[in-house]
C-alpha cells in the first residue's frame, strides 16, 4: 500500500507512558494509518528515523501567542514548531482576544501589546476563529475565554454568563481567570462560580493564574481548590510556582493540598515551565491595591506624588533583589532592555523602588522582566508529580523579532527540549513519562480525543527528534536560538519542519483551528 508519508526505522514513544518500541509510522492524508513493521510499504515521502524517537507533537496549554500578538506577526509560530509544539491553547490568565463587544474589551491588553498591532475585525468567538483560520497558522490553535475580557465587555454577571455561553457554542474550550490584579471579594467568587456552571455544562476546562504566587501562595491555592470542588469543573493551575525564597518551603505543602483534593475526587491539575526565572509584567511587582483597575486608573496612582510615595514605601518592605530583575521588553524606552534594576538605578541615581515607578510611567505599564525567583528544587518536585504537565507560558516568535530591540523569555524557544534534556532526567522520569506530560496528558485535560498519541486513526501531529541531542539553546541574554536535535515536525499529516530540505523553506504552515464541539 502506498502512503502519503512513511516514517521508518525509528523508536516510537506513543504518549501513553507505555514502553517505547521499534516501529514504522505511516500517514495517509492527515491521519496515522498504520504503525508497525512496514518495511515493504511505499510512500510519496519516506523519512528515515534511524537513531531517532517518534512521538506525538507536543501540546502547550499555556500559550500567550494571542495576547502578545505573535500569532499575527508570526503565524508560523517558528520558535514553537522548532521545539516540537503542534498545538497551542490561547486565552490564558484571564485574557482572550474574543469576544469583543466594544472598544473597552481590548483596553486591558495594552499592557502586553499595542492594540494597533492587531486588526480586530471580529466580535464573536466564532468570527475570531475564522480570522485565525485565515492566518493559516503553523500549529493547531484553540482558545479559552478570559474572565477579564468578559468583565470589560458587559455590565453584570448575567450578561457575562450569556456572553460565555455564546462563546462556548462558538467553539471555545472553557474559561480562564487571573485574580492577581484585584483584591478578590465574595462578589467575584459568586461571579466565577456562575460562569463555571456554563463551563461545566459543556464539559469545558478552567485555567487560573493564582492571585498570589508569593507569601499568600497557599491561601490562593486553597481558593482555587474550592472553586474546583464546588464547580466540579476540570481545573488547571497555570505556570504553578511559588516566588521568593521566603515562600519556597510552601511548595511541598501545596502539592499535598492538590493531592488531598484529588483523593477527594476534585479534578485539579497544574502545569509548569522548566526555568528558575519567571517572566512577568513589571506591574505585578506593585502591591495588589496599586495595580487594581484599568491602565488609566493605575497610571493616575503612579503620577500622584503621595500615592506613588506610598507604593515606594510598600515596595521597600519587600525583598526585591533588584540585581536579579532583568528588563526584557519596554514599550517606549528600549535603552533599559537587557539591564537590571540595579543597573538602571545606579545610572540615574535613584532607588530601585523609585525606578520601578518611573519606568512604568514612561512605558505606559507595558514592560516585562525576568526574575530569578523560583527554586530549582521545586521545579523538580513539580515535574515528579504524576498529574503535572509541561507548558511554555511563552509565545511563538521568529528570529527577526530580536530586531525590535526587546528580549523574550528563553522558554519561548526552549521549554520543551529543556524539560526533556535537563529537568526530566533530574526528576528521575523515564522518556516515556516525560513525553506523556507533553502529549497525552494535556490532550486529555483539554478534551482532545484524536490528538496526543501515536495511534492508528489519530491525526498525524508528530515530532521526530534525536535520541541523543534534543536540547534547548536559548539563554536569558540570547533567547533567539532554535532548539537543536528536532529533525521533523508534522502537523495534520503534513511536514511543518524538515531537516532534509524537503520543504524548501524553514517552516510550513499546516495548522488548523480547533473548535470545541458544543
């Protein structure tokens, strides 16, 4: 029988966690059609996978390519394809690009990107998906609906519920929340639970950015467990981590809280990224009361002399470690990119706390940083936990992005190979267990029934990489370096990356929009 593509002589890690095995994989059209000894088979394209693993394409459930705007500036999502990612979930951390009911729906995103970067000529989630389809993305994309986006679009919880219901009918996969910009109250808990009723009725997913990943880490987690328990919605804590040495000890307790909840029947999971430096908006460093509200409200506080002095006093009570805070992007003042807060403070003869206020004002709050605030030991704990999975918490870029003068977190170029090559071995995970955390587990949690496994009749999203030498090359100071050792990527049965030059281009765009069936 003649196939479209035949991958021969490789070792298949199928995503289930079961032992790897020598096998050939045949693709017909966009599906896997056979697996086994196919030495007599013929195909239009034959890939020799000798000395290589054949695995499902990796699934990234915490992607920000939408809110960072890179799905529009780089639809191929090259840095993700180059590390084996074939499916990305958008709409994370309370923000999404749909639905858009009015101009205010987009205003909160100015902290991440300039609205002018995106021609938002859609309103509903279904129309947004159509716009993404027209881009011909390099990988498969899906979206959650951000609670913050809903709040900006309508006037009350009942209207939010109607908007979310329509979005779910339009193919959205669930809801995401981010309470780090608000002092969560009972009204917000009631609002969230009402929205989760709609998510539950569609068997959707709930993802949440914890309100506090520092000293109040445990209470923040307990509130999420309560949401999951009361709503009975499948729940994922995004980029699960605890920031700051003073709180590192709480991580083991947090794992215990999740384990106990799961033993009680609560379906809760978490994802993590494999780096000790977190990337975040500089705005997140401010006390919660100071960052609450829209951009105009926050900037008014910063420009008010008395209020800014209160913020500085509050910051001085924290342990900032300004020498570890590296500015990686700035909307207006590119001269500070690549410098630490200590560098900037020394240059302008100001305190690091005052510098934070000034550069936030100059850059309209749109400034991001890297801070080495995560315990490497806790990353290993996260990897070892059976129901944890890997996610990038990054976005897809091309190499030309560096010309704009900003840096990015290296996870956008290296999260998946770094986990494979550095973290999984330290955590004592087998190759099969590591692949499971990048493929079948996130597929199951999202609700994908035909991706995430090397299995007959599944869609052919496949990564072929060296058994030795699949590793990340991106660093904090030089993040724009593709991973090495990844030889081929197939998306929907077509080559998206090929080391043998078969494509004639570096990457091909064969992704599709994944709409959840209502």
